[in-house]
C-alpha cells in the first residue's frame, strides 16, 4: 500500500529551482533514508510532504489525501526541537505536548492522555524518566523523549530530520535501533548525514540533489543501481561498492558506465 505518492513535483524559491521533476513512492512500513548534500533540497522535500509548502508543479498525496489534510497522521521530529533545557519542565509534560486535539495545558491533561504519554515513553524506553526534568537528560535521552512526543499522535508515518545530529556514536546506534523497532508498525522517513550508519537500517534510500534518485536497498547483497540513471553516482553506490569489495559471497559487479567515460 502506498502511503506517500509524489508525481513530477517541482519547487522553486524566487525562481531558483530547488527540486525538479521529483517522483517518489513510499510504501507502508518502508524505512526510507533521505540523503544528499546540504542545499540539495531535502528539507524542502520534507516541507512539501508535511504540507507546509505547495509544489508549483506536480502532485503529492499522503495517505490518499492532500498533505495538509494528513497532518494528524504524521509524527514529526524536527532537527531543532526548540526545547529550553533550562526550563523546569518534566519529561511527561514534554511528551503530552504531542497530543493532537487534546485539552489545552491550562486546563490540565486527562487520564487517557497521561496514559498515552506513558505508553509512548515505554515504547522508547524512557518510562522511568517521566518525572525527570528535561534538562537533566543526555542528548540521546532527550531525542527519545521527542520521538515519544511524536508518537502521542498515533501516527501512521514518522518523519525525523537529522535525529542523531547532536548525539555521540553509541547514542546514534541506540536511536537507529529504536527507529528500526518502531518501523515494525509504522512507516519511517529519516533525513540524515550519517549515511554509512542509516543505510544499515533503511530498506529504501532517496538521494536528493535538486533531482531525486531512488534506491531499493532491502537486499544488501544486490546492486543499488535501481534508479535507472546511468550517469548518477552518489554515496549509496559508493558504500555499496565498498561493501561488496569486503563480501566474499558477492559476485563481481560490472564496472559502472560513469567510470568508463573519458
């Protein structure tokens, strides 16, 4: 089942083309890694999927509807979570901010909302920190709390923008292991620069640099050249080729055409 369908989408800021003729189909329970250089259009693509921007050309469907009408079914963890770690707010209070359509904090949260928040904290392994001040947590723990906040909306799709950008190496692996576990029940989209790490967990990859090249990497022993563009070469191919060089059971891969050109 397709949960995100992007067809021939182009977008420009002040006549400067950022994304051109983008096509992408995300299936239910995919784990899609969105990679590419800074300024290549990754953040713009996320804003289009979230309905924060509208394409000047083409169409986007999220869960069979316009993106703006699907927001309640999307959990979003931004790169900048805008949490003041000096503010004396508890973890459980941060998570309950993720409730969509719930009561305003001025009137308090209901029992069901509190139970939902505790359930989300349990999902990310942070239930024992519910009454802890958010500022007392490590970077990796805070990121888990932000993921729990997004899960409070019971999303069908979870989108994360650079979820490990301020976390140490051991914490990065823990976050990706958590996301992979969540992927058993929901569709995952992750924008990341941790390419060598995230490709171990994702089953699909989209390289975005104005245009989009799609890679099915569900079978790590097969070639990643699945996008149909012979002139395209990105980090996905590079890492795949390096991986095959260290793989005793892999058959030799034919030399890519880009290497044979003068």
